[in-house]
């Protein structure tokens, strides 16, 4: 077996792997000898089938197995000898392809981008500012008011005044297209909160100003991407009978409200809210700190990047952003999405930081524990109520999904490792300043 270098430019590598016919023959013979004692065949006792018959029966399959084993061993030996770590799965092609015949040498061409050498990072040179926000009484009061508003009820407008945005109206309605009523387009005693945007665009706005007892015809056009194909893009008329108009009434801030949210009384609810706000503020501040760290790392450490990794990442970014701009498309049956220079620049940053954090984590022996993975799976499973068991089984059977859940855990632990060695100063700010800092992240 011979491995010959054919390409060595930057991070690109190319090799030919030659497995001689004699080596293949020896490997096949070894497999036949190993299997012979366990083989049973009509007309022969177990383990006594002649080698010539075994070769005829199993030779072609064993030849394929021997080829794959030999190539795998050659690749493993090559990477152990050179220390190369391929950025992606190597591209392996058999020279000659279908024209190869038994008795010939097997020549395989292998190409890959290897991971670059990554310079050591002196974390002590990193300076960071950690934002600290306290859950003060004003913030708790504001959160309580929002909670009371979300638990609001609606009371009839006894003065008979017209409906306003935020009011709830109770209506009977019947919808028609081209004069024909359609299935699913009618309801009785339907409570609709104006301004909730729960109906077709333009529907609710035409009911603002209506009073109990009014008959209102609402003209709308179904969106082009509407779920029911026979209605998509069609103009429709809804005949609405307004039965009552109700004004919103926020829930009272009392012990009864607290009990609805699982607290013993209002004082206990305030403590719960303060604790929740503290967690939210800490999480937001960490996001700001992490971005600042990644920005510094991106500026501090430079090295060559595997072109294949950058290209794959740029394509992924372009594809993801395209779907965000076209939410009505749920499949991948669309034309190719070409990455822009901005996509490529972002891909370079992500690849550089990903490789750097992976190398720092490897050297620091950062690991994700089984308990941490289990918690991550539990958190992800909550997105599928009633199907948690199926989700667990899917994760167990899908290494790619396991890696998808493990990667952010590993990254956060590496970030913590770096921050622990950096110079970090705390800065107290209020929640409005924190909100601005978070919004600034989205602008970058």
C-alpha cells in the first residue's frame, strides 16, 4: 500500500492511495479463512465448504469489503502520521471507477482541506465589561402591571359607546366569495379583540367604531399565501352582526391574582417576579458580554481558513436568510441562493471563531457532561408537547441532532473558561440601558 502526495497548497491537500492486487487478494483470502469455520452450505458439513466454492460465492462481496478496509486503514494511518485534521469529510474517488477489474491495483484519489494551525490565545490580555442590572421596585411594579393586563377581563360598555382598539366585540359573521358562502367562514358569538391581528389583515380595523346592534359588512382580501388554497388571494365579504362591545379591565393587583400564577399571595408573587427579572437581566447581560468577547477574539487571532468550510457556511447563511425573507416557502424546492460578499464575510467570522473556540476547548479539555446533555434534550423536548418521548428517541438515534444540541453547550463552557481568565469589570446600569445594548446586538 502506498500513499503519494499530489497537492499541498495552503490548506488544500491531495493524495493517491494505491492498494496492490496482491494486497487485496491476501485480504480476501484472510476474510475467507476467518469466515470458513462458521459457514454452512447444502452438501457440506459446517466449516468444511471448499475454499474455491466460498470464493465463488462470497468473493465479490469480500473484495469490496477488503477494498474499503484497506482504504480506511490507509487514511487512518495517513492522518496519524501527518497530524492533519480534515475540515470536512475527505473527498475520496476511485481512479478508473467502473472500469476497474479484479486483478488490478486499486488507486484512490483523496482530497481535503486540513484544519489550520491555530495560535495560542493569551486570555489575560482580554478586557471585558459585565453589565449588572438590579430588579428594582419600579421594574417589579411594571412587570406586575403587565401581568394584570395580560389577565384582563372585559365588561360591557354600558354607555353604548363605539368599539375602540383593545376592546372586545362579540359578533356573528358569515363570509362569502363572489356571493357564495364558504365553509369555515361563519361563526356565532365570536369574541374578537380589536387590534389583536388574529383575523385577516384589514378585518378588525373596519369594526372599530361599531356599536352593539350594528350590522357591518367587512371587505377583505385573503393573503396570497393563505393556508386554504381555494381562498388565497380572493376578495371576500363578511357580514357581521355586532352583539356587544366590551371594554378591557385589568385584573386587580391582589392575592387572588397572585394565586392564579402559583404564588401564595401578592408579596410572594413580587419575590417570584424579582427573581425572574434577575435571571432575564443576567441572561441579557451575558449575551452582551459574549458578543464583546467574540469581537475581541475575532480581532486578536488571525489564521488561514479552510475554503470548503467557509463556502459551506456562506451557503448555509444565504439559504437561512432567504427563508427568513420568504416565510411562506416551507420546502427547499427553489433555485440556488448565491451568497453575497456580506454572507461570505460573516461566514469567515463564524468559521474563524468556531475553530478558535473548538481549539481552546480541546486544549483546556472542556467537555459537556451527560447531565448537561440530558437537560438540553429536556429543554428542547418542551417545544413538542405530547411528543416528548418521540423526540428523545429521535435524538438518541440521530448523531447530527446530538451534535446540534451539544455545540452551544460546549461553546458556552469555552466562553466561561476564557472569561474566567480575562480582566472583567462590573458596570451597573438600568434596564433601559440594557435593552439598548441588546438592540445594538441585532444591528450588527
